[in-house]
C-alpha cells in the first residue's frame, strides 16, 4: 500500500476539508474534531462537480457525513455512501495522521 502526503494536520481547520490529488484523482480530505481524518472522492456524483471538499461536515445519527454544497446530499465519510440515495456513492480512501502529517492511500 502506497501512502501520499497531503499536508500538515494543522493546515486543515477542524471540521472542514481540503482537496488533494492522488495520482489523477481528486480526493476530499476532512479533519473531524481534533485529529480524526477521513478521505472520499471529491466529485459529487449528482452534479459531477468537484466540490465535496467544500461541503459542511456534521453527523446524522452515528454517521459522520459531509453535505454537498450543491444539492445538499450527505455522504458518509467512513464508507462514501450517499445517505439519501443508495444508488450513489463516492470512493473512500484510507487516511491517517503520522507525526503531525496527513496521509492518504487507496
């Protein structure tokens, strides 16, 4: 498994996201709370716009989600599944923090 360095954890404001490139793919990387990180595909499957990293982070029940800034669908940050539409989902990536740096992998 190959890991890609994204940025220092402190460069991501808690409960927000940033966009990173993993090869040719745009990945939305989110910092939730103090030091939890999650990564999903950045392209909203409903609008086909690369905007999920700009979405609002929150929760629905026990699920940690991001709401797309365009059509407001919620995507589970642990699985990439769309809460409102089982037919839609985004890729989900491994994310971790090591020595204060955020890393992602397929």
